[in-house]
C-alpha cells in the first residue's frame, strides 16, 4: 500500500482548531499497555516520542507511524494528546489516508456540513463513495466518534470479512444491535478489544490514541490478507492461518517439477501464490481432520475447495503425499506413480502451488495443486 506524506500548514491549523473544540478525557491510574484504556503511566526515566507519549505507551508506535506519515498531527506544545476524543472528520481523514487510495472522484457528497472547502472533504467524499460511511445529508464532522461507528468503518475500509458467527461476544448490547457483527468480527481477529472482558462500551467515544491503534491494526490485518498469510473460510466463517513456513521446500519442489517437465519437452509451470495458499489449507485440513485422501470431508474435492476460496481456473489437479522428509523424496515417489506423474506432466496445466505442513509428530503432509486459467 502506497502512503503519501502530506504536510500542509493550513491543514495543520484547521486540525488544531477542530481538535481544540473537544475536552481532554478523564484520567485514572491504569496499565499503560492495555489497548482499551486511555491513560499513560510514565516513569521519569522513560524516553518520549512526544511530551505526553512515551516509547512504552501502548499506542506509541502506531501514533508515531501516523505522525511521521503526516496523517495525524502534534500540537504546538509538542504534545499529541492521546486521550482527547477524535472527531468523525479526523477519523475519516486518517482512515482514508491509511487505505492508500486515490481521492480523486466525481462522486456527489450529500453532506451539507462538509463543503468542498472542508479540510477533510476529499477523504469524507471517498469514504462515502466506497460505502465506508453513509452518504447522508449530514456527516457531523466535528462530533466525537463512537466505538460502534469506528468498528464499522475499520471493517469496511480494510475489507475485513463480517459475519454473524463469532467467537467473541459482549453483554452490553442486544443480539439485534446494528453494529454487533462488525464489533465481534473485528474482535475475533484482535483488531479491537472490549473495555472489559464482558463489555464493549459501544457508545464510548474514541480517543486519538485508539484511532491510531485501530487504523494501524486494520491496515496490518489487510496486509496479512494481501500477503496470503490468512484466508477467510466461507464454511467456518472464520479467518485461518495460511503462512508458508517452508518456502525453500516449496521452491525446491517446483524446481524439480519443472526439471521433469523440461525432460518431457513441456513448458514450465508458474508458481501461483494463491494456489500455494490453497495447498497449505488442504495440507492443514488433512492434519486437523485426520484423513488422507483427495476428497475432504469438509471441503469436498480439491476443485470444490478452490471454488469456495474464490480461485478461478479452467482445469484443476491435485497430488498428495505424507511422511516424506524432503522435496527430493516426495518427488521421487510421485514420479514413480502413474497417476501422480500424469499430473506433473500434464501439458494443459500452467500453474502450480505447493503446501507442506507437519503434524504434531513431525510427519509432513505434502500437497501439489495444478491449474490452468
């Protein structure tokens, strides 16, 4: 995601004027590492990023990141005022900037209280265009933002899957509460936490520190999705880890496959990152559900699983193996089998993905997936 630094003196002046409309949040002595508390407990020997934010403050790195990018501002006295309520306009500005999207648009913003001269006009317009906020007659940009509202904004802005099957729940809103699924889906992936173990406080206002922490967490989770380190499972309605812990072996298997194809006068297969991710899911599924066959009791055939995870293809194939301890060993076994060799040497395939996962006893499950597009 490309983040462009914007430092405009007129913008800073307007931001300070807007922020000074809001009073400082009340303070009490709490653990400064708790991401749902607003108070910093500082020792005299600590280093400070700003006059009121030490390096050990729970949101210090997120705050510094946003300030360095020019997306949030420091006050003239050198303070950040992490406990001060953020406004709806400031939140829209920061979230839009963190999305790394072009703000140019011909979209018609309906909000009468956000004229084209407003310092956050383009950011608010873009979020309304994308459906992150509603394109209503009034946006109320100077009003403080509630925790319920930022939950929806973060989920929509960073493409976090929202569903009604969640592990996390809180007791201070009803089962029909409008933001329930947004809150609980974000809590499941640890982007947002409760104010206590059982309460979320949906109507509590969001501080500037929370705005920084939540937007950075939202961006980081979106980056995990983009790097194919997690995948949303539409059957279980949950994100599952798909980190490739064996990239060297993955590359070695693909090298050996293409050597065999070259001997047969066939074109090389392209390593497909999305196909790697599917193969990792299949390997882990065999371990989790204690089976070893092409048809998963949960996902069905490999092509069914591909469709479930939104992988497009025109043809599809799969090789599996287990208990081999190196790429060379497993490739020798596959090439010695007529059915497995026919997949490796299929002239129609263009792409390949490899999944390798060990079970609790250290025995490896290997998956080769092939496709053409």
